[in-house]
C-alpha cells in the first residue's frame, strides 16, 4: 500500500521553507571554500607531470575524492582542464578515458566497497591500465610502453592511499588540531605534487614559479623547525625539482645544504634564515662551479625571500604549530616523572617508618599487669603504715626494733588477701593481734588499700590492653603507607604511542584532547585519563570517546569517574576510563527481625571497589534488637570505609576488631562474612570471622564454605579463615546469618537442608531465591522467629 503523509495546514509553509533551506545548504556545500580548494588542487595535480610527459596523479585524486555527487563532477572538470593547460594534446585523452572507466566501475559498485581504500586503489590501477592499454594499442605497441604503463598504473594505485589520507584532513582543516605521522607524510607528498603543477609557469627573466614556491616553503621550515627538518625538506624539494625537469642530481644536495644553513640561523628570525639561504647557495655555487653561475636562480631566491618577509608572522606560526603539535604534546617526561616518584616514595617510606616506630613504642609499654610484685607490696605496706602506724605509740617498737617480725606479718596478711580478697581479726597472727593496740584500724586500712590496689591493677591492665590495640592500628597505618610506596615504585608503563594514536583518532571525531595519559597498571589493565574542552553536558565523553578508546586499545573501556564542567564550573573536563570488567553482579536481599524486636541485628552491604573487585559483606551483631543492630551497623560502616579507602582486607578487619574491643567495657562483638569477587577473572575470596556457611550454586553442584572462628571484638588477636573459589557465568553466591542456618534444629548437618533447597530451586532471579530461602527458614522454625535472619544472594553473569 502506498504510504501517505498528512500534515496540518499551518505547517505546509514551514515544510516548504525547510525544503528550500535544504536546497540552499546543498548548494552552499557544493560551492563551499573547501570544495573550491579541492577543485584547484585537482587542477594542479592534472598539470603535475613527471618523466617528461607522464601525469598519473589526476585520476587517483579523482578516485580518492569520488562521492558520486555533483562535487565529483567539478573535481573531474578541474583535472581535465589541468591536462589541457600543459599541452598534453592527444595524450590527455588516455587520462580522460581512464576517469570515465573509473566512474563506470564506481557506479556499478556498492558504497561499502568504495569506502575500502584498497578496493578504490585497485579500481584506479585498472582504470589507468585499461585506458593506457587501449591508447598504446591504437598508437602502436612497444614493450617499453607496456612497462611504463604498468609503472604509471602502480603510481596511481599508491597515490590513492596518499590522497585518501590527506583529503579528509583538508576538509576538516578547521576542526583538526593533531595529525598522525601518516597524515603529515601524505600532506607533504601532496604539497610536493601541487608544486609540480607549476611546471612550465615562468615569468620574464627566467623566474620559475615552482622554484620560488619551493624556496619559500624551505625558508618557512627552516624558521619554524630548525636544522633537521629544513635539511629533510631540502632533499624532498630538490627531488621534486629533479622529477619535474632535467635538473642535474646535485641540485637535490644544494637544496638540502641551503636548508641546513638557513636552519642554523633561525635564531636571528626571518632575516637570519634568508641570509643563511643566500649565503649557502653562494658558497655551494663557488665550490662546485668555480664561477658566479648560481645553482639556484638568484631571482627565484630574491622573490621567495621577499614573499617570506611580507608574510605575516601569525600565518607562519599557524602552519608551524599545526605541523608540530604532535611533537610538542609528547615531550619525554620519563626523567621528570621518575624524579617525582623517587621523592614521593622516600616521603611515604619515611612516614611509614615513623608510624612503625610509634607502634613499637606503644607495644613495648603495653604490658598487661596481672600479678603482684615486690614494689607493689612495699607500696601497700607504706600506705598502711602511713595511715595507721605513724601516730601510734608503738610505731618505733614495731617498725624498728621488731621490723623483721612486722614485715613477716605483712606478708602473711597479703597471702590471706590474695586468697580471700579481704582479712579480718582471725587472719591476724595471734602475737601480733595481742600486741597491736590499733588492730581494727590496721585491718580496715589493709582491706581498703588492697581494694584500691586491685582497682588500679584492673585499670593498668586496661591501659596496657588499649596501648596494644593502638599499636595494632598504627602498624596497620604503617603497612598501608608502605604498600602505597611499593605500588608507586612499580614501573608503571606509560604508552606514548597509544597516547599519540588516541589523540589523533579523537581529533578525527571532533574531540580535541588537551592531554591524554595511557597507563598500564600493575594488574596489566589500561587506565586512560583525558582532558578536553567542555562539551556543555552533551555527554560526548561517553558517546564519542568510549568507542574510540575501545577500538584503539583493543579492549572494552568504560568511564570510571569524571570532573564535569557543569558541576565544577571549569572550562575543561577530565575523564578517567578503565577496562570494562568481564563479569557483572546482580543481588537480592531478604531479612526478618526477631519476634518482639524493633530492629534487625543483621546488616549487609555491596561494595564496588576501584580495582575491579566487588565485595559482598554481611555482619551479625551479638544478640538481637537495637544493640545488635548498632554493632553490626558499625562493623559494616567501618568495613565500607576502610575497603573503599584502599585498605587490604586483613588490615581492615584487624582495625575493626580493635575498635570493637575498645568501644566499651561491656561485651560487644559481631561476625564478619566477606565475599570478594574479582570481576575480571571470576576468582572469589571468602573471609569469615565467626560467620555462618556460604554456598556457591553452580549448574551441576553446590559448594559450601564453612567457618569455625570466633567473632570480632572478643579477642585482641583474631583468627581469620580464608578460602578461594572460582565462579563463572550463571553462578550464585548465597550468604546468610546463623539464624537462617540454625532454623532447622533437628538437622544433624545444618548445611544439608540449604543445599537441598537450593538444588530444588529453578528460579534465576537472585531476589526470588533470597525470598524463598528466608521463607523456608521461617517455616523450619515453626513460624516462630527466634533469631534475626538474613539471606544475601548474588548472581554472576558475563557482560555482553
């Protein structure tokens, strides 16, 4: 059925205007300045002849710029006019015929084939060969002509690659800011061929326009790029002149020498470069000819110098910067970065040693005091004597004349104190009780002093214990800083070639990067940081940049974080990209609180770390209710903070344990159940401290990971149980608290009912799996929830 489009009456006029605007845009595109430049280049390439009559450059240029639109017709016309202006005569028919043959081939082929450079170059080769073969058959067949035809066709084949690389740069001249080496070479060759187009264009006095332009370009390179580039450009320009005329071979060397000397005088500006070129030409002329007959026409030099002098400095700077952006952006920074790294590592190691020394100091003074020593006994005796015996009339008799007997009495009293915790008059030796006139005051003073001593002993032990825990924390901080220093000392690989290639490819899609850093980290994963001009919230950092990075690096990249100009107010954006992980995780959580409680004592968390690790964390607080919830919540919160800050699992768990031990004089402990999944490899590490068993459900089996360690917060030194497994596509990780596992009291092996339940489940939704397990646990307990219950299920699956 024919499709009919209906439009409201009031919008018909607008639609016509849109059509008119579209036509206007099309016409402006046909006659745009860039297209006119392309046409002029076609004209010059049609004139470019080598080996006294071969012009194989027009047809490849037409093939490289062929689009099947009106623009291609103007390019063809320009090339044909170029053929006609150099007096090709009948020979020009061969190239016109070749363009017609190529047009026929191109119209018969699909656009997808024409987009391939090799296919386009092959068509250009065939077109030149077929038209040339017809031409030499008509004129008369010679073996030399066949060899020359093959040579000419091969030149056409190669030129398509050159023009296919350079034409896009010319069309994007305003947008492009960085050029690849291939593009610079292609543009240089194109410039040389365009100069060839000025063959036979001479003015009175033997002035050659071609030579004048060559000298002008050589002066510009000498001023902007120095000795090396100027000498290389001189060789290229001399070669071009020798191809276009019957110039002797040493002209190539003369241009190179003149460029070399002109580059030496670049520090004196335009005048120095110009005088250097003239002086070099004069010296070389006298040396070779022994006369004043110059190798390079002196009039050509003077006119080129004059043009060079009146050319605005800004124009010369623009060309110089455009061609040298690559080299300026990729300055060798290895020595500089190495020195910065050494200074940073030294500072970090110094700080780490300071914390380690501080930790050792706390550890040395952290001795727990649990026994009575001689100093304590002497102090105790002094306190009693000061309080009771000082003002007694028998003090001199007891503590001087009978000092030995009195001291023995005090030791016997101390034995009774340690045995009973207090003494009374029956515990006193009979002779001492009868002799002491203040026996009751003495007994009360001894009991009071011993009570104070016991309290001080307890607090001394607490202080020693606290110092030991502080020592552990300081040791952990020291290890963190030392590990950071070790990571910095790893020889990070900055790939400058990839940085260069990325900058070029991003420039092609209109994203001009100000700076690019490509780093291969210690895990052999790429990290890329790019700064470029703000896009105003168009999200080009995802739409345009990410596909380019993935294509160039050959690895799937994704954006990790960014400093967007919309939020920061800056004129540039800085975006960091990392390799995309192999696996993803989807989770489900189900939990229920104990009957009669207002809060669940279990807490959980899912943590995505920056190094491609995914952490599943579950904690069961002591008991149930608000207090248990507070303990497990503090454990999870600290765990999240430590792991996200870069602490390793061992240090994080030890620090949390020390915090819980120091938190209050009351008992406070919680379990820790960690499953750390590497999203790149599928390796999973389990850390269990007093936690219930974890289950891994695979397609054909169910694995169990058990633990027998105590929860954290009980002992200073904790016992962590570690185990490693590997998971893959479609596997499930099931974590739970002991309330779920212990719900079936009659089961001999508590894990069996969970394994059986998981084996029967046919759902692939982790949330449904968690809900079903929790429902079974509640049913196992007779619908009487005697403990907090939590089930955490994570499904692992590969990214597409």
